[in-house]
């Protein structure tokens, strides 16, 4: 038998995602065109557009909290207020991970899948804020360098996609490639979702019996400088990927009480 508040949380979850889609269309069709008319400087316009998305995502998270869909806990996030030009890496247990990070990180840029540039709800947003397309690796590195030079923090999920419960984590080399080629340090964030929800194999309506608690923990920054200016960039990227895997393996063991194996695949 389902708990008393289960059906309310199911309804509220659907309502939140409906509001998210409508909000994305409103921002891309009304807010962004107004910003284009009023702000002529492209760099300033993109910065304001990112701040708009930051506030919109924060509103979405606040809505989910207010309607009892989930609880969000932040640990050590004070250190991120002055952070600039870092590569933010995180594990990827749920659909809303990037929304959560951007909601609490005002100056965030994101590397996103090229499919989002074709999504009817999100393409207007990702194009307007200047999020980075992962389709062309050379262009990606150029865009990342420009973004970091402006003081933005680039959010990347080393797995490249959401984790699958019960399976080993698969780390790609994308995050390490960006860090090494753009000479940027890591700011790790560990995301814990209990009970599990919105995973790769779950739909939005697969609501758990208990209210979800999501904890975002900002870890100590990682100095990647030993991997910069190496003779063999490919080996440096492999080594950094391996080090990152080991780091997140320890964090998973600490938070979940068990360890997972890691695999490295080509970027």
C-alpha cells in the first residue's frame, strides 16, 4: 500500500516538470528576445542570460521543495561563492543534477549533448546562454578556453550520462581533456540521491515511496597542474581520468557504504 502522500508527490512531480517545460519556452521566446533588444554587448548579454537560467533553475528547485517533492541539502557550498575558472565535476545519479548545480552556482557554463540543441523545449535556452556543444571536440576546447578566460565555471559529468544503479561507473575522458588542454583545476561535487529517483532507467512518474533527499557536497578543489604541459597529452588525460575515478570511488564508498568498479573508455 502506498503512503498517504505518495499520490500528492506524484502529482506535484508532474506539475513541476510541466512548469519547467513551459518556463523554458517562455524564457526562450519572451525573456531572451527582450534581452537581445536591450543589451547589445554579446558577452554581457550571455552573462545575463546565464544568470537568468541560474535564477530559473533555482525557482524550479524551490518549487519542488515547497510542494514536498524533495529536500535539498548543501554541504560546504560557501567556498563556491568566489570560485572562478574551474572545471566542476560531479557524479550523475539523476535527471536533475545539472539543474541543481546551476541553481546554486551563478556563474556556471555547461558542456551539453548536441541533442539538446534540437530539443523543442531547451534548444532556445542552450543556444542563447552559449552552452558548449560536445559534438566537435576541437571547437569544444576552444569554447571552453574562452569561457574559462571570462571567469566562468564549466560543469562536466565525467560519466557523460546518468549512472545506472547496480552497474559500474563508466568514466569518459571528456572532463580530463578539458582540464588538461585548458589548464584548469577541478572542483568536485558529490551528489547523493536517497532514495534513488530519476535515474537513466526511471521515468518522472516512478516516484519513490519516501520523500527524496538530495545532498550536494562541495569537496576540496583538486590541483591538476602536474598534468599541464606534458609531452604526451593523451597519457596525461588518461592519468587524470584514472585519478578522478579513484577519487569518486572513495566518495561513493564513503557515502553509500560500498565501492564500485570503474572503466575508462575513449572520449
